[in-house]
């Protein structure tokens, strides 16, 4: 009797690992000291999603692979976040400027490997910054990786947070890089 009860509890616990993902939101914020680093610079800002699929959370459970997009507008969120951070630095962003700054999302993914007693999540973010103007162009990639693990069922809120933090770190590294700012100013 005890073994039947234990088997039933175990089956319910394992079945709980396969719940659908109700939402997955990536909404990075950038906390950057306000300055005038980009004063007298004006450009159009675009964000492009160049990922092969729109899956941001990939869950692997044995042979089963399920991919979930973000429930928010990822490109719109990054556009808004970057616009705010850049205008705080003195930049003027307008759609009809001859200088075009494009942020390409090449990879932005939380890849979860689900097992009976644990889960392991590997995050990858790769962004490319392109600047096009009459005098030439600038192209540089910024990336980061992180991972975490935990017991039993994956908490999607933790996966959201970890991917958001990694995205914020990659964006922060990009924004602190003086090479693209120098290219814009000269």
C-alpha cells in the first residue's frame, strides 16, 4: 500500500514538470548615469530580430522539445529601453535622420533541459550593433552566456529573471563601449 501511494505521489510530481508556460516576458532595463556623452548626435534607431525562430524559452524534456516566444513585444521593448537610455545621454533619436543605428538580435534564449529531479538552464544573448552613415559603417557584436540549475520543476519566473539580467549585462557592456560612440561623434 505504501509503495502504491509513493508511486502516485511521484507520478503527480513528474506530471507537474510538464505544465505549459503561461507567459514568458523579457523586459530589460538599463540603469545608466545621465550624462551628455551623446550630445549633438542624432540618428534613427531600429531593432531587428534576426533569430531563426522566435522561441525565447526552449524546454527539452527527453525527446520532447517545446519552444515558447515571449508574450511581450521583444523588439519593441528593446527599442524603448535603448531609446530611453540613449536620450538620457543626450542623443536625439528621430526616424528621418541620415545616420541609422540598428541593434540586431542574433540570439536571445533560455534553453532548459528538464529532468525528473532537476533542471539546467543555459542562457545565451548575442546582439550586433550596426551604424550606417555617409562616411562609412560600424559593426560590432556583444554577447554573454549564463546558466543555472535547480531541483524538480522549472520556475519560469526565475528563467525570465536570469535571461533579463543577462540581456541587461550585454546591453550595458555595449552602451559602455566607447568605440561606437566615437564613431557616432566623429
